[in-house]
C-alpha cells in the first residue's frame, strides 16, 4: 500500500509521531518519559488496527491525517457535542462538488466515531466493513460524556452475596474454572462472559492507557474501578500470577504488560459492594467460577476454594492409596507363602 505522506493515518509511526500521537490522543500534559515509552506498544497496536480496518477504504472516512485526527480528538475531549463536531468537520472539509461513492454525512460520522474510539477505547459506531456479533454502540446526539456515562453507569441489579476472596484471580479462572480469557481492547466488553456455558470472559488489558487517563473522556471513577478489577484478578504481589502472565505474554506479545502492575487490593477493597460499574459482571463471573467443579486430578489438587473439602478429599485419596498398597503387599506376601507351601525349599546336600 502506498501512503501519501508520513502524516497519513495508516503510515508507519516514527519516534516523533509516536510521542505526538500518544500525547494528543491521551490528552497528556507531558508525553510518556523515555524509559516508559515501551509501555504504549499495546495501545499503538490498537491504534493501527482501528485505522487500518475500521475505515477499510478511504472513501468511508473524511479525516485521513494524524494531525487532523488529533485535532478532532481534542475537540471531543474538550466536551464538544456530536452536532458541534459534525458542523466543525463540515466547515473544515467543504464539499468539492464532485460525486462521491459514499455519502458525505457517512464520512463525517465515521471520522467522529473513529476519533471517539481512539480516545476512549470503547467500540462506538458501526464499522462499515466488519461484522459485529453484538448490538453496536451508536452515539447520535448530545455530549459524549453523557453518552458514555449512561452506558457504563447503570443501576445495579444483582445482590452483594458473593465474596471476592484472594483465590478469585485470573490464573485460577483459567486452570480451575476452565475459563478462556479473551483479551480485549474494547472497554465495553470488559468482564463480559460469553461462549458455551459462559466459559469465555473478556478482560480489558490496556492497563497503560488506563494508567495515564488524567483528563480523558472516561469518568475518573470508571478508570479507577477498571484498574481495581485488574488488581483483583491479577494482583501485583502474587508471584505465581506474575509468572503465569509472563508465559501468556510470551505467546501473545501484544498484551499490555502493565496488567500485572495495577497494585493489589486490601481485603476491604475486595468487597463486591465497592464496585459500581462492574458490579453485576463481577457477580456473574464469580458465580460461574464457584459453580465449576473440578474434573481432573490436577484441578482437584489446585482447587482449594473449600479448605475442609480439599483436605477431606486428599485424606481419602491417601487412605485409598495406602489401602491399595497394603492390599498389594499382603497379596504378594500371601502368594509367596502359598508358593512355599506347595514347593518347599529343599536343603542343599553337604
């Protein structure tokens, strides 16, 4: 593919472009320090994916330069409504009079949706060239702040009758609960259970993005609580979880390494009532985890959710093993005695 210039949305990202891009789209007062720049790799993968596949053909989008996209992103972060953004782009890109393959309003709205996705990491809008298995989030009117708040800040429907103990973490979800973790860059899918028997859980892994959301379009409470769910599932102080995640990342390098750097929650902070935005999804995930019963020996060994039951099971296994061993020993001893009775040893002649 041939790019028109280095400022094009889809052109390779140079070191200077990288700094301007992160600073603009994350609304940072200062760019990431040099020794922390490697952290933004997961987000840049997301950016390139969005710019490459969301407006798959250039005729579907109006804003095609990075500088103009950053400018549009800043308008969104400054609180411009959807109608204001439409007017802004209409004036900035006047109609040429030429017949276009795609309606101009579609191009404008696709540009706005792409900009919102880049600054919020929420899949807003309906991609023109991709199939979605879920209902798309459509921001049509009003402020983006109200739209995002209304989507995430919903009434809690499920009770507070679950306990989020230390054993409830991502490592145990996989090895004991038999969940498959679907790492996602769409915040709206975070902690959503899908698949056969709800055994697939989506987890938002863009922890570096969350870490630097000082003045983003996302509510600060939502950002902090999302980081808290990552600290809940991937506690920084748990060495085994860190080693397990390191192995995962070696197979999937695009995962954000900051997932296991979000701290660890105190017992009081692990209470389900402390969570507001992700409350119901955490309840459903924990209930599905609790309902999973071990079916293999390794799962029985690792499953220590019920300490009394675990000890009772393994004591019973130990007794069974000892019974079998002693039974085998007695059988062998009895067989030898019977053999000697039928075939007595003949003393050797002098």
